[in-house]
C-alpha cells in the first residue's frame, strides 16, 4: 500500500511540475490532458512512478566520455558498431565510462545531422542490437537532433504531399516577415520555397535547405519526440545530447535564439526524462559565448551538463601564443556548477573549433592571429552570416594533433607534448572530460575526405581501417602510440583522486602567464591537488611558495611519482610539462 501511495505522490508531483510549463507553452490546450499525454508518450509507468532526487550528481572522477561516429573505425565483413566496440574494449576500456555515438540514424547530409528516420539505426552501421550491446559496457549518449529533420524524412514528405497530419509539423514564414534579427550559424538563405498541393510555402531552415526546422509550438511534434526518447531509453541510451537546442523555438520578430520558450521546453523534457530514468543525463549543445551557454543550467532544472565551449579556442590559443592570460581570465570568471550540474570539458569534436565562444575574450587581432597560425597547419575556416549580412568566422576546422604542430612562430618538435598538455588541463578541470576519438588516436588532417566532399568539417572526420589503426597504436615509435598511452595514463591517474570529482572545488592560481594553474579540493575536503601547466616551448620555474602547500601534510607530484621535500623550493617545468601536486595518494 505504501508503494502505491508513493507512486501516486510521485505522479502527482510530476503533474504539478510539468503543468505550468505546458500551460505556458500551449495555452490553448487542455493542460491536464496534454500533461497525461506527455507522461504516456515518455513511457512513465504511473503505478511505479518514482520522484527523482534533486541536485543529484550522476557522475564522479571515474567518468570520461569519448566522442565518435559509429563508423570511425571499419573492417571488412563486420558491422562498424561492432568494430567500434572491439576497438574501445581493446584500447580504451579502462579509460572510458561514457560513449557519445554521433547520430547513428539514416541521414542525407551534414555528417548525420540531417536525420531521415529517427526510429532505426543506419543499416551501414548495424542495428539496435549493436547499440544495446555497447550500452552493456558503457553509458551511451544519444544525439537528439530535434531542431530539424531531413527533407527526406517521412514527416516532410507528408507535408509536401498535403497530408493534414504534417501541415503544422514545420516552421513556416513568408518573404514579407521581418527576419532581420534571426541568428544564423550558416550563410545559406533562411527560407526554402517548397511546393505543396496548397501552393508554394516557405519553410524555415536554420542550417541548410536539407534540414527543415520542426515546429515545437505544435504539441504533436513535442509528443512525438518524447515517444522517440522513450524508445532510445529502451535501447540502452541514458545520456541525451540536445543538438543545436538554442534555436528550438521560433517567434518572428525576435532572434529566435535562447527564447524563454526554449528554456521551458528543456525544463519539460528534463522533468519527463528523469521521471522515466532516474539517472539520465541531459546535455545541451549551444556553441555560443559563455554567458549565454551557462543559462542552460537553469536553476538545476534544465541541462545536467553544458559543453564548455570557450575551452577549446582559449586553450589552443594559449599553447599557440605561450600565454595563459586569457585562459586564466576566463577560468576565474567561471561560476562553480551547482551540485547536480557540471561542465563537459572538450577540446576537439566532430565539428570545428568554435570561434563565437571566444568573443569578448580574444580581441579581433588575437583571433585572426590564431586563425593564421592554424591555417599554416592546414586548417580551414567556416563562416556564418551576421545580423547585417556580413560574414564572420564561425569555426576553425582542423585535426587537433595538427593544431599542435607548432606555435604562432611556426612548427617545432613539441607536437605530442602540446597535445598531452592540453588534455592534462581538460582532464583536471571541474567537469567531465570528453575526448574525441581522433584525439585519442592522434589522427591527422584528412585532406582526401576534404577534397572529396568539399565540406570543411570532413578534414577532422577520418575513417580508419581497423588493421591500419591497430598497427599504428601498437607501434611504440609512432605519435599515435605516444598520444594514446599518454592520455590513458593521465586518465588512470585522474580516476584515483577524489579531488578530480566533476563537482570538486576549483580555484584559479595567480601565476605568471607562462604557467596555467588551478587548485582542486575534494568534496569531503580531505584532498587537494595543485595543477600547474607550462604552456610554453621553454623551460619555466615554478616557485612552490606560490601554491600554499600546507606544511602539516606531505606532498607528492603524482605524474612523475616524486615526493616534494622542500615546500618553498622550485620545480623546473620542461616545455608543456604538467604537474599534479597532492597531499593524498
């Protein structure tokens, strides 16, 4: 009887939580009836309903994520998702707990982000069985590409055919509407003319004319998305990436970016998902400046994690210039995440290095110098259209190992050292590290794919033959071996220390600009780790008196496994060397 009563109380609490959101988003609908439809579509069992704990962190220092396509590694006669799991198990099993498999659905363009069918796995990758098999060893992050779908999706085909069900599934506008304030990440025209039985209509395309924006002001669209999420949970997903979510809600005459309705939609999604799966994690992907990005935490009721989008350009800039000035200023300004929320720290991904998150931190000349340096290492630049129609750099496309070929002064011999230094920083920062699979493998610029597709992002989306990759990763003379083993060792150390919990205290150290440092303290306050990184290609002296090493404790540098005997002495850091100095080991 108590269980039944508790379930009813949890169900009532869910209704109470989501009803105001539904009323605000859909004022013309019956709120209670629509709330019950949302609960049913999400697969929440009223008779076994459990109330999720607030401010609960579903992660710890053991957690590290890899970002990968389902076919980043292939071998003849085997499903790529099977090959992926074999490769992860062979080279990364001890390092990883989470796997972000980029869109694994059938698609028509944009590297998987123009989804033509949300219900099946792309047959070229495998089936749902392979996805579920991976979920038995790693937590899977599924991509929710819900701002738009492919122009080949059945919903849009129904719209073009005049099917009444789909006439309000897509955002429409007219050429007379004032769309001058709409924020765009691309340079293509916003509206796509589309012929239907009712005449020519103009559908909204934030990204490309093959990606038609879904209309979330129609509750039927939102209900369908929740049905899909329930299915993904059944197939093994427990982490959900809300792709391009900042563009979700459109109101003509506004920027159509970060609208209040978008935040309310995320709050509704969050409530439903965590009642369906208590330890689920929602991650928002909003490639925008810091202040805008952080709003997606809400009051610990929207995203559990947000991508730390400012980290990649600022970290790369530091290692190119040999100055941590801007990286330090940014870190000092970052608020600590509430319990139950944290940052996803990454340096590279399937996309490029976002430029917008560096706005207001790097001045135009510094940004241009960074672009010039990376272009000298083979980078390409992708562009966006500003409010006045002018073009601005949107992202820099390059394989991360090649971004570290040298500094603004040119190439040198410290490529691998810079790569490991950058990741030592990302691995140690407050938050959960997310490492692109091609960073683990030190994959270089793929000029052949770039030439074939003429899509800048394909320079960093190489597809490895398993046998070739394995040979390189097992060759102790190769940079691929050096990077993989260096990263695995850093991750193994991270996992041993409570001060690296994603929500452990963090404080920026005031050091010379040649050194970038911060202090981490465990949640129980028993362990401190001082993290200091030489971001230059010259040896630097660290004065330990600057670190406030408490003399009642013993201290050890855990990367070199050396005791610190003189708390007021000096340590000479080699170019790009990292030290982790702790009082517990």
